[in-house]
């Protein structure tokens, strides 16, 4: 079945540091890939997405590129801020049936001033 | 963008009672909604797929008699936790599927803000 593997946190960075959160997936067909962010006590917000190979999703300074050859969708940001502190979930949506979404375990990011 | 609401945002109930959680799509009609459960410091686990006018499809290991799902209209799905126990305490999140596919052919899902259930 479909699965998403992402690095476990927590990840602690200083403000303005470079961020990478690794994500790899296993899926049949041609899934869409997502990064969601969850701030403390809140629901999920879509951060960015990519629907086909080599697509780059970007939003709020975050980027991720859909790499079919390595089945990866790593999240990057050049300079993190304290306000980026949250839990980040990598996810895939399969292309068949109800198009269910499968989530990774989530990576907690803490940015310190 | 599309908005999905959940009610209540937090609920505390006593062991043995039942509690209902509502999920509404506010500005679009959703024939398909999903219910997820999130344990502390863990990922979201899909519990069931809710289809308007038909029975929900439950994931393996989810007790359908304990987690009753009703999708009676195109904008409302409800999850009722029956005879709740402390181990049912969790964060429950719903999502609603956009009825129209995007240019890539995928159907976007919009997530609600979640409901924190505490069973004492």
C-alpha cells in the first residue's frame, strides 16, 4: 500500500538557518504530493503541493520538488523564522478510487531566536 | 479557498456516554468526506471515508459500531463516538473532497480545524 516516510523530529534550528525536512514515499500510480503544516492546537493547513514529476511546489518561502526517480519530496526553506515553528506533514494522495491521503508521521520544527 | 468547519472544537465527556462531532463544508458541496484521528505526537490515521447518501467505508481496524458516521447531506458529515472510553480521547479531523478535479485530475481535500475529544 501507499506509505510516506519522513524524518522524525524534533528539529531545532536558530532563526535564519536553512531548513530541510526529508520525505520519501511509496505508491502505485501517479500520486500527488503535499506538505501540510499544523500549528499548536490547530488543524492542518496546506503549505504546498506538486501533482506530477519535476513539479516544484512553493509557498511562504518553502519549496519542495517532486522527484520521481528518488521517490522524494523534501521540504526546504532558506531562512526560517520563529513563526515557522510547527509540525510539518508530508503526504501523498493516490490517483485511484476515493483518492485517499496518506500522511507521514510529522516533523516538529522549533525555531529559536 | 474552500472552508471546512468542525463543531465542537473541544469536548469533554464522561466514560460510557456518546458524543457527536460535525463536519461541514461551508461553501461547496462535498459528496465525499474523510475522518481522521490523530494521537499525540503522531500522524493522522484515516478512519473512514464518508459518502453522501450511502454507508461509510471504514479502514481496517476501525470499529464501525463504535464510530458511527452519517453523511446525510452534501455539506454535513457527522462522527458519533458511542460508549466513549478514555482511550478514545484524541484529536479528530475531517476533510471534504472538492467535487471538481483540478487540472491534474486530482481532487483536492480541505481540512477542518479538528475536534479535541477528552473522555474522563
